[in-house]
C-alpha cells in the first residue's frame, strides 16, 4: 500500500471518528441539559393537578391525559388503515405501476412539514366538515401524517418474508387470506410492531399540526368528552408555557418528561423487535 493511500485512509478514519464523537457529544449534551433543567421542576403536584390561574398554580395533568387520548385515538384509526393498505399493495395489487406511484406519493407525504398538515387539517376537518377545534380533529390530522409511515414500514416488513413461505402454504391448499394471516404476518410482526411503536414517538413529539387543530385548553375530561373538546397535549403545553407565559421551569419539566418517554419508546421498540425475532426463530 502506497504512502498516499495510507494517509488517505488514516485521514478518513479520523474524520469518521470525529463525526461520531461530535454527534454523540451533541446528543448527550442535549439530553443531559434538558434533564438537568427539567428534573428538579418535576413534582407530584405538577403531575397530578390542573392549572389554576386564580391560585397561580401550575399542573399538567390535563395535558398528560390529552396526550394519552390523542395517541390512542390516532393509533386506533391509523393502524388498521396503514397495515391494511400495506397488505393490499404488497399481496393483492396487480398493477405495479400504480403501486409504485402510491409508494412514491407516501414517501413524498412523509417529508412534508407538519405545520402544513395542521393547516390542511384545519381547512378540511374544521371548515369543510364543520368540526370544532378538538382532540379528535387533531387525531385525524395525525392519522394523515402517520399513515404513510405505518404503511411503508409494514410494506418493507412484508417484503422481507421469503416467497417460498407463501408458495409452501399455497401448496398445502391454504387460501390467500389464510396464508397472509397465518404465515406472512407472523413472520414480519416484529417490523410491523416496531414501526407502530416508533409512530407513537412521532405523535408524542408533534406540536405544529396540533396548534391549528386541537387547541390550547387545560381542562380535565373523560376520554369521550375530551376527544370532543379542545385540549393541549404535552408538546403544545410546552410551547404555551415557554412562549406565551414564560414559565420556563414548567417547560423544561415537560421537555424532560417527553425526553424520557422518547427514550422509553425507542427501548420498547428495540426490545419488541428482538423479542418477536427470537420468537420467530424458535
């Protein structure tokens, strides 16, 4: 190996390690700074009460409940649609040109800024359909946002199943849907579940789209009543407390909670993928 080649390889290796070091340092600094500023402000009173402007008391219980409601409502709608669309496009659709066009459209939709989804959700669900500002309006907007992600993730998981599995099941006399239900889906369930769990992370971290559709209210309601009324999720509440009210201690507390939830979601996704992969290999 020539001297120039050795210098080139050494330089590229150093640049690679420098990039890795900078990336890790920035990530650790961001996580550490948010937790350092936010954890001291987290208390049981903050988590278990609602805000009272007369008593000058701050609580994020309504925001926690609204976040749970909107996550559940979004998943109940987006999972059947996304997984069903992926199964049809991968297993049933015959026209590959249309399938490719739909896949290209889904990838394009995945890259659209979320604030545009919020504007479209406000125009369609609130003005065209006459729905008021509410959590269900925000959930429907998040369904449109996450549908391409769930669909494409499920599609890629379905494509990893060897064709020989399907042919073997067909050879035993199984029908199309039975093959999909008993052979194809169990073989790729790890990828499907991982994609669904990661979509929860995107729902938790969304704020721009919900500013237009879900509102800013901080009222404690039951699930059905809450979905039909306006409400702030944790991310929207973070914006309100930091930008509108200047309560940076509460904002950092919410940021720390969201940071912890994001880490937990990623760990659960990784654990689920490994669990189902090991179970499939048994």
